[in-house]
C-alpha cells in the first residue's frame, strides 16, 4: 500500500526568483528541485514541499494543486494500482522531469489530487 510521507502544494507566482528568495528568507526553506517554470521548496529533512510555479494569471489566488508525496520505496505503478483498487480513478500519468513521475488521480468523490 502506498504510504503518504508528505504533502505538496503548488503556488502560482509572477516572478519565480523573487518568490524563491521570499520563501527562503521568510521561512528558512530550501530549493529542492528546479525546472524551467517551477521550483520546489522544503524545510530541510522533510518530504512536505511546495512548488512555486510561474503562472501570472493565477498568482495571488492561493494554492492551486494538492499533492500527496508517496514513500520512495513504493513503485509508481504499485501506487497507481492501490488508488484504483481503493475506488479512485487515474486521470493522467507522466513525469515532471526525467525520473520524477506523477499521477493525477481522483478520489471516489471526484476530488483531484496528485501523487
């Protein structure tokens, strides 16, 4: 069974570098992953994180995505099978970057999450 070890949120921002600096300076979080349009920040040693995504249209509207960080010991295919066996639906699968898989899922009530 897939075990959740942390939570992830996506926060839309206008200026990625300004946002990274703000959250690092204000809360002591560190950059743990960077791609062209997103930077994930986290407290040292934890699995919970938030992504700062360049999205000027939605900036200021608060978090726009909730993710469940699954234990790295669980294979992504096994986590997807667990979701389906429990009554959830797989909406989309892919990679945020090479070797960084994700699955967008819906629970039985239609709430969309990402694992």
